[in-house]
C-alpha cells in the first residue's frame, strides 16, 4: 500500500470539495489614486501599472460605479494633492483631496468600506513620510501630523484608517486622537510590518511620492529581518491596531505565516505595485498567463495566512475571475 494522493485529484468537483483555501470578493481591497485637479474627469493610466489610473473625483466615482455592482466591498484611497510643502499640509487639510473623495464616495456608496492610507509622502515636497530637518526624518515631530491626517479622514467619513508611514508610536497617537473625538469604533489597519522594498517602484510613479533624496531605510524595515517583524506587530497591537498588515506580500510569505501563528488579529497583506507590474509585464510579453499567475499569487498569500489582501487585481478578479 502506498499513498494515493491522486484519488482526490481525479475530478473537478472532488478537487473543489477538498480545496483548503478560497478567495472571495470579501477578502480583497482595491487601491485607488485620486488626484486633486480642476478636471474632475481626469483619467491617466499609470505606465508601469497597466489598467490602473490616476483619477479625478468624478472619474473615481464612475470607476467605482462600474465595479461596485460586481461585488466590490472595500477600497483604499491614496491622494495626489495639487500642492506639496515641507510639512505635507494638504494631508490634513479638511478640504484635501482624500477628505473630499471620502465624502463623495461614501455619499454615493454608503455600504462600501472606504479605507484611507495615512502617510505624508504624497504631500511633502521632499517625498519622505515624515517631517525632515537637516536631512533626517524626525519621528516624534511627525506623530501629531499623522494623527491630524487620520482624524481628518475619519471626520470626512472614512470607515478605517491605514497608517503606512512607519514612524514609531503612531498607532498609539492615532488611536488616542480618534478616541478623544468619539471615533472609538473606527478601526486601524496598521502597516505594521512594512519593508523598505524595491517592489514599490511603480506606486511611486502612481502617487508621485518618490523621496527626493536618500531612501526610506531609516524607517521602513530591513528585508532580511523576521524576528523584528514580530516585535513591530506586537508593538502595533499593544498600541491599538485592529488589523495588522504585511507589505509586500509574495516575497514575504514567511512573514505572513509567522505572524499568523503568533497573533490572533486579522491579518492583511499588500500585494504591491511591483508584484502587480511583474505579472502584467510578463503577460504582455506572452511569457505568463496573467489570470492564472495572478490567482495563484493571491491564493498563495491567503494560504500563507492572510485574511485580507490589498490588490490591484481586485477589479479584474471581480470582473472576470470570480469562478475560482
Ligand atoms: C506610502 C505608501 C507606499 C505604498 C503604500 N503606501 C509607498 C512607499 O512606502 O514608498 C506602496 C504600495 C505599492 O507599492 O503598491 N508610504
């Protein structure tokens, strides 16, 4: 006698019956880039992210209008402001691009979960995620600006905030300021374990947020480190994070699995712009089957232990790939 693994692989429905991991519309969050511009119908494709766009507010509403009926459950918004300055003031302007977008999206799609990315890099002239003095990104001086940003998003109607800056102590500060203003029911999805990754390249084109000098290595994590990921996640949970995130996803599946084993909190993973671009580029060359490779990547991220995936493939999944 030997193990006959093929028995349960012999028919489609048998394989379906014993499938251990599933991908559902509820698992996915689609990122959108909203631009502050006179032309509300502005719509420009991001060259390194085919099928993803910088959108004016009306173009965004139209896009959501197309995808929402297909089962879109949640989006995350990134803003591209008209003006940038040293301290990223447009990030916490109550009439800023994300704040206005949140209002309009929630008004039209009240059931849709609208998450906002909380960071300064799209709003600062130097492109760093915090306040810069003498070439250094200052931690504690940034915290107040981040909590003001988060609060302004929530006041505009955001359902959840997602701080992506990697300053120490920001979850505590944001939690305290949301609570202070009565928003104790608004969850925080923390980019708890965010690596200084080269896979963010296309995003920086999309969000116009590349650092103007240096890199993000003094605040984002060093890719070879795993034990540090546990410390970061633990700190954010203690400070009040409701959902913890690992970013990027596919090159960090081991980190996802480790956090899944160590913590009981819902776990998110961000399949980032570079992961998306790789698949798109190879598919365009005719070297890989886009649908099959994208679905295999997404299911791997879930199998590793993620409950939620932020993915630029969400739209495509809802439109054409839902049968898996
Ligand atoms: C902002 C932020 C970044 C991403 C999400 N939030 C870029 C960065 O840290 O440079 C990357 C997302 C992606 O690559 O898809 N700090």
